[in-house]
């Protein structure tokens, strides 16, 4: 079972694609694959990944061109992308970063370094998907054990409630609308009514209540929900 985010590996060399996929999968990430830009676009259209590892030299078009296309579309503008390429000159690195890449890994590379860079991007952009433990106040989320605790005591909850709490612990004090929570927790490819969020938030609060942490999940009237140790506004 994956403990981190979903990664799309776009690489046309089978050996390198397998190496990247194995390293990321072994680190707890869910991995999907594409061997060219066309297949990558289809994968992104089918289901938005949480991060893309993108080769510069693809058989049908440049990875840089695909990156610019992703950055130019509203749905994929914020999608984290790590460029993977044999082009290590400074000018090439600048080109990749200027096109919108979050990081740049030069071949040959260490699988451990690549995974470390993936985790670093997730920590900056989406901490709840890094596969690492998250903490906020008395709350701790352990994705490896798939466990939520309050002051060290396990709290039982359903899968949807666990994912919601994991997301909120990764973004404490921030207010999220129901639509944002749906896209971030269930994915933008899943069509669920916004009131479903209210149902799962109620269940999450009930799960946290025996541990005295119910009030950490707060409703912000007219806006949505947040995780906060401050009083409800």
C-alpha cells in the first residue's frame, strides 16, 4: 500500500523508467508510467498525479515543451514537476527551472538522491504526500503505519477521515473550501457532492472527540474548514 503521493514517471528509456519507478514505489509512492509526451498527457487527463518526474528528451516532443504546456493550463499549473535529463550544463538547468520545473536531476543519478528530491518537493508543495510522519500540536500522522494519534494514543477512523486529517495536518491554520478539500483529498477526477465533505468532517470530529481533540477541526463560516489550535472564529 502506498503511503505517499502518486507519481507519474515520463521516461522513454525502459531501464531508467524501471529504475525510477522501482525507487519511488519502494519509497512508498504510487507510481504510474508513460513513455512519451502523448501518453503522459493522456495519463494527466485521466487522473491528475501528485508529482511528475519528466525526462527532457522524449521521442515525440521535448519534455520542456510538455512542462510549459502543463504550466500554461489552469488544472496543471501547480502540478509539481522534477526534470530528469542528461543535460547538465548550467544553461540547460536554467532553462528547465525557468520553464517551471520544481527541481532538476541530472543523469546518471542515485535513486536515493532522486527519492530525497521527490520528498523535498512534496515537503514544500504538499507535505501530506511526502510519505513522512506529520505532526501538529497533539496530533501525529504516521502514513507507514496508517495511524493517527493524539498525545501518542491511537485514534480509530475511516480511510476518508484519515486522508482528510492527513491533509489538514499538512496545512495547519489554513482555511480550505469544500471544493478544495474534494480535489485535494479525493482527486479532481472523482465526482462527489460537496456536502460529502461535511459528512466526513462530522465523522472525523467524532473520532477525535474521545481523545479531546474534536475542536481542532474547525468550521469557518461561509468559507470551509481548517485545523487550528486557536479558538474557532
